[in-house]
């Protein structure tokens, strides 16, 4: 049980990271790869947040004066993740617009067939 | 009131006003990047003497350094930001006439923001802030590569985007691991906490490897450079100049900053030597076989990055000055080459080298600029490439570590010979071949010739009189080698 | 072949990260920076939501960069999709009356909710990004339910750039008044009131408008251009 | 604790489903489920701000953008 308590979040986030990377490395479909990127992003964000957690912590908001600041979770990773989520969305939107253009030019989303340029 | 934060904020503010100017008059829009980059150029030149006296550390938001984001403007940062502003200024003059297709407004906004990202990345002293500015740089370059929306550009952009996105995620993972271990994001504070002697524990090696992979994608060091030739050859020529001249240098800066300032352990620098030499050889050999001129220049950029990384890996004051000098010289020469080639392609309508026969007589100034850029890149005196390559070879010779460095110097010279061979081939086609089809070609317009001439003057001037630059370079290399000084600037003596 | 190769790479990565994670035990105190913010944040910035004070004030420069990233994505997407050849699109099916009326009535309510989220960013969870995203989802709903109503592109472009400009200008005002960029130069007020925390609510409102119009613009571009 | 373990298992399961399926629309919905469960986990980790952002941006808008892109291209993976 303590193992589960200590590692369950790490298992979850690195599971997402590895599944995301696996999708990106193995699949050829462009939309599938972008889905992989999304999952990878989510995993990294979850990892950052779980770094800042404290046992039986409270959210870092002084909603009533009696809250003990000693018990608050670390606010910095939360700020970082807010930034990271927005950046992830920006990359994703751009990637999908490029995917639409690729489909228009090549008639396929399979990256193996999109090969006009080579070394 | 000269404050380095204005280097980032004023162009950013101007980029936000572009749509508002667009409502008033579409024609004024193309002058905004010129104004923004001209401002940056003047400001960074004004700041250089102050920074040389004492490095500036500015906290943003008015809190003490480890608790807020701070800009650390040392000699290295101000040198790179001056180079960025110079190249950006000249290319923005060039682009006034060159970019006519598509929505010009959007091009100009993305262009300014790319340079804002580059400037921010070299000035910041906070690891997460570095990541954010890196993303600004990367995302705007993805969009600009696909700016024309043709099939080649879109294909290059999507490949670049996928690799870049994986790289930046790795970087974020590395930041997370470092934050978990040390509980701070300030680079000086992290550097203070990492005390390495001779070996590196795995728990620290993993974030280092993640950082090098993440930034190495942008820097195009060896196994991570498959995006570069596509992206640099399919982008508009003005953007190719910026990507080759500046964007990949920021990647190298990131790798170097993390390795030297954050981790700062001599035995890992040998890694850079080997990465550099492999990248150099692969780039130059691949460039030799190209018939497309922009691809040739792109591969040559890979080779030059290899040389820069090699020089920085020597890790002596001379070696690092040589590497930084090479950054400067490659930025000027490669920008000149891409800009000159841009109008040759525009006039002949093809990127194939064989179609440029006889262009040398019809477009004399452009061809002269190309020739000077090529000579400088090869390292012939009296151009800027000569002192920089000379410095690198001298630094490698001074490092008396037996046969290893002799072999490496031999490989560097070999790569230079290959470089010379393919550039002379192009120059021969330009001047010594005749073609009836190219009889009616005009030279480039005035707005394109001005940046070409200014770049040529800089290349010649620094090549003949490198002394003032050398002083700045020596201080910059000192900044990289002395991690303790950097920590002292930011966090004070305690 | 490719699968085995990538599994080997992932295995190496997993091994390395496992080693690193041993140094980062879960659920313990470990950061000095976070402690400083939790103890001093409310006094130094006046915002009861410490995350907001970190996002907007302590690490405000990151937020400026983040807003810029979203701006770049919106512009870049527009620039790329503008080169697309326009095709004739099939007649769209008209939404049913119930769907139409539902979306019509829900739209202002969702807008109000989004505005509430970003105005109260310094007091309760939420802020400019979340509020902006909620506003954008209201526009998405309107596109789905009432397809003939378009957003005004000029107005949304103007909102984007004005939002960004307000952020930059507030930062520059701080530089002029106190010598630091993004200095919280307005009076902090009493914590837990709506009018407190100096420049934080103003910046978050600007961000909310900017993010909302940018994300709505992204959706608009993706839906429009294909006609 | 059991509840959180179940959530994590569900999240990983949804991610694997997104990896395996050939129908891209279903895969996108599965990745939406991943984001949604991640938002719940953020809430349990005492990060309400991030949970809100993940739910509104990660789950709602991203899915919408994906679906629009799939309509413009091809629904099935070849």
C-alpha cells in the first residue's frame, strides 16, 4: 500500500509519457502522432504537478484565514503547468493546421508517403 | 534610461501593434520590424560598454533574485543579442521588397516574435523562462517555414514541428527533474547546488541528457538534424537567413549554457568534441553532393554548427573564444549567402545550381556578395572566417593531449577542403559559364543590395581588424568557463 | 523492427528516469522557493490565490511569453490556412429549433461564467487562461448551434493586440514608476476583496480577453477556411 | 487510494486505446478521456487552477480542434 501511495502518480504520468512516445515513434499517421504529442504533454504536466504535492496538503489559496501555510502544496509547479498547457495547445493547433495542409497537398496523412525531400 | 529588458519588451509591444497599424494602412506594416530591430541594435550597442564594466542583473517584478525571474546580461548575452539585432535589422530591410506573396502583416509579426524569442533566450537567467523563449522561437519558425503554403514547405514544417515538439517536451521533463531535486528554477541557484567533482551521478546525468536532446533538436547536432535541410531550403530566403544565422545558434547557446554554467564539469566536454566533429563531417560531405543550392547551404550550416560545437568542446579560453567568433562569422556569412541566393533564385526561377550559368555578369553585385560570403565561410583571409578558424585551430593545437587533437585538427582541415570544393564549383558556374537564357536578368533591387553591402563591409572590416571583437569574446568565454563568477553576479557573494 | 527499436529506446529512458526519481520522493517538502511564495505571497502581492500571484507577479515574464506563444499560434495558423485553396462546401444542415434556441440562450451565460472566472482570478481558482478558454468554448458552441452567426474578425484581432499591449504597457509603467519591469505599483488593498492585489486583476482581465479572442479565432479559422 | 489507482488505470487504459484504434475519431475521444481523468487527478493533487485549465483547454478545446481537423482530412488510419 505504501508503494502504491508513493508511486501511483509517478506510474500514471510516466505511463502516459511512454505511451505518447511509443505512438510518436511507431505510428505513421499524422493525426495519430499529434494525439501522441497530446498524451505526452499531459504526462509531463502530471509529473510536474505531482512533484509539488505534500502529504495531506491543501490548495495554495487563502480562502479562509485559518489555513496553515505550512500545509499548502507548492504553487510553483502549478504556475509552470499552466504555462505548459497553453504552450501545448499552441503547438497542437499549429500542428493540426499543418496536417490539414499536408492532406490537401499530398492526399494522404501517412508520413511514409509524404517524402518529396530526402537526404 | 537604458534597461536591457527593453530589448525584449519593445519589439514585443511593436509586434502586438502590427494589426492596429494594419487597420490604418497596409503599407506602414513593413517598416515596423525595421524600427524594432533598429531600436534593439542601438540599445545593445549602447549597453556593451556598461556590461563590460560590470554585468547587469535585473529582477523582473522587483523581488530578490532566486524568487523571481531575472535577466542576466553578461558579455555573452549582450554579444549574442547584438548579433541577433544586427542580422535581424538587415534581413528586415531585405524583406521589405522580397516578401510580397501571402499576408505580409502576419509575416512581419511572426518575424519580430522569432527575434524576440531569440533575444529573450540569450538574456534570461531562469531555466523555465529559457524554455518559454525557446518555444516562442521554435513555434514562430514552424509557422514561417510553411509561410508560402507550398507542398515542400508544409512537409518540412510538419517534420520540424514533430521533432521540435518532442525536444521541448524532453526539456520540460528535465526542468521538472531539476526542480524536484533542487527546488529552484534560477540557473545560478541550480548551478550553486550542483557540485560535481569528477564523475556525474546518473540522477544528474538524466536531466543533462534530456536538456541536450531537447536543445540539440534546435541546434541540429548530429543525430537530431534531419529536419534542418528540408526546413532551411523550403522557407522563404529571408527566413532561411534568419534560421541559419540565428535560430540554430540559440540552440547551441542553450546546450552550452546548460553544460557549462549549470553542470560545469570538464570531463563531459569531451562529449561535445566528438558530437561536433561527427556533425561537421556529415554536414560537409552531404553538402558536397547537392545540386540544389539552398540545400547545399543548409548542409553547410550543419557542418558549421559542428565546427562551433567542436570549438566550444575544447573548453579553454581560446577554444571558446574561437567558437563564439565562429558563431559571429557564420551568422554574418551565411546570412549574406542566403540573401544573395534569394534574389538569384527569384530571377532565374529555379534552385538548381546549373541554371545560374553566367549570372555573375548579369547580377554583378549579388554575385560578388555571394563570392565574398563563400570565401569567408571557407576561411580565406582577409574575411571574417579567417581569424575565427585560425583561432579554433590554434586553440586545438595548444591543447597538448597527444595524438587525439592532431587527428581532430586534420579532420577539421579536411572538412574545410570539401567546403572549398563545393563553393568553388558554384562560383565557377556563376562566372565562367555562359548561358543564353540568362541574358536579360537584372541585378537585385536597391532595398536588397543595401543589406548585402552592409554585411560585406562588416565581414571585411572584422576580418581585417578583429581586435575590438576579440576583447568582447575573451570576456564572454570567461563568463562561460567561470561558473562561480556567474553565481556571484546573480546571488551576491553569499 | 521499428517497434523493437523504439521499445529499446523507451526502456533506456525508463531506466534513467527511475534512477532520477529516487532523489525526488513523493509528497514531501522540498522547495525553498515555494515556501517563500506561500509565506510572503499574500503580503507582497495582495492576492489570496498564491498560484495567481506566482503566475502574474513573481513569474509574470513567463506569462508574457506564454501569451505570446498563443498569439504566434493564432497568427501562424491563419497565415498557413490562408494559402489554402477555397473549395465549395456542401449545404449545411440547419440546426433544429431546440438546438438553436438552447445555444442562443446558453451563449451569454457561458460568456458571463468565463468573465466571472477571470475577474476573480486573484481570489478563487481560475484566471485569465481558464476564463479565456471558457469564453472560446462559448463561441465554439455558437458555431455548432447557430452556424450562420460569425465572429467579427476585425474586432477579435483588435482585442488580441489590445490585450497584449495592455500587458506590456502595464509592465513598462512599473519600469517607469519603480524601476522594475512588471512591478506591482498599484495599492495592494485588503486581501480577499475584489479590488485588491494591484495590477494582478487588470493583467488577468487583459489576458482573459486576449486568450478568449485568440482561441475563438483559431476555431473560426479552422472552420471558416474550408468553405 | 484505491479510487486514485482505478483512475490512473483508467487513464492509462484510455491512452492505450488511443494508441491501438484505427478509427481516429475514437482515438481522439480516448485522448479526451485521458485529459479529463488527468484533470481529476490534478484536482486530487490540490491544483484546482490547473485542473480547471486542463478541463477547459485540454479536454474541451483540443478535442474540438482535433475533430475539426479530422473532418477536413481522413477519418481512418491507412
